[in-house]
C-alpha cells in the first residue's frame, strides 16, 4: 500500500533510455493519483484495461484516464463507455496516450470518438549527481517544507490560483490526505511525499510536491501564481525538492512538464526524454444519459 511505502529502490538506471524515463514519469504520475484516491473525494480504478482517476471537479486535469491496455476489436466500445460516463457526470476529462498504451494507435481511435489531441506533456528527468549539490538555496526566495495544516491551506490556495482552478479545488485538496497533513495524521497514514511552499514578499507564490513510489521520485503539483512568474520562486520549490530527493538517496527525479515550464526545468538540470500526448474533451454540455457515438465539444477554456 502507498501509505506504508518506504524508500526501497528500483528506480532508473545510471543512463536511462527514453522509454525508461517516459515510463517512470507515467508510473509516478499514476501512483500519485493512487495516493490522492486514499481519500473518498477521488475515485481511482483499474477496470477492464483502463486505469483512471475521477474527482468530479470541473477542471480537466482532475479527471484523467492514465493508461489503456485493450485489444483493438474492443477499443471503440470501451472509449464510448468512458465518454458516456464522463457525460453523465458532466465533467471535462483528459486521456493520456503513453508508451505502453494498447492499441499503439489509440490516439486515432480517441479522435474518431470525440477526444481531440489537445496537448503534449514533456517527460523529463534529472540525474541528481549532475546538478549542483547546493540546490534548494535559490537566492532571495524563502522556501519552507509544508509542516502544518495552515501551511497546507496556503500551499493548496497558492497552487489552485496558479492553475487558474475553480474555487472548489483548494477546499477539495484540504479534504484529501494527500494534500492535508492533518487528515493524514488523523488517519494514521504515512504518505510518500513532501510539499514545498515559496513566498515572495511574504505572499505564498509557488508550490511543489516530491512524491516517490517503487523507487521512483517525481515532481507533482508544481505551480507559480501569475504575478510571481519569472522571479525564481518556481525554480526555488523545484530545487528544494531535488535537494531532499538527493538526501533520501534517489539518483534521479522525473516530471511531466508543460511545454511552458520546460526551460525552467532545464535550468534545474532536467532533460527531455519524450512526450506524453493528451486528448481532451469537455462533455458538460452533453445531455445526461444521451451521449452519441461522436460528441459535440463545448468551447474549451
């Protein structure tokens, strides 16, 4: 179970191949959502070849099909089942198409069923032995490890603002043990993550999470509020996480980066190893219980 995971090492080899690095990014991201689903406000499932996590929040990044392993003759029906469910829930959703996806040309099937290719995340990794051991000391930017419920509240609010999330996202995070240390403690859990919060002129401005499982350490929930961008706070919370990962004995850290954040991660020593295509659909305008075989998309935000 995630709540009892220790730092047993499997991880990446000394010189990971692109396939190994991308797979590590995918696995870490899926395990992060497994962790979030230890609380009742997230539903993680692995059913008939599809792994997904659904929160019901009205932002697509919180409703994700993480992996798919289905035979070609059954894929159209399974995609329709998933989209019908998203339509019934009236939620926007993302479908990831990873390296181990089956069928290999899943993207073509998704587009035919109403899930257009919307974006590519960058699969990145850093060799911690190749970066400055003084990371985590970004000049002039105070970073603290989240250690109290009030810290968690400021951290969640900062990230929700940075992601331009609906107003219900920060309260949802505060009701989840993965993001709220007080809930974790009350439930007697010991979750494999650390959270970091940077401030600019006393105002919470950037946050990150170091999450580890199965010997893989990864960055999750990284964000900087708009007014603080390009001022070093994003770099500071990343470098603080890398410093702790090195101390814990990890050799690499992975991240799935937005295109916009790639340069920042490169400055921290990360390299791009591949891409993770995303297909997105917003079914909030599809009539409940009456989703057709191909779907009319509402305007995406």
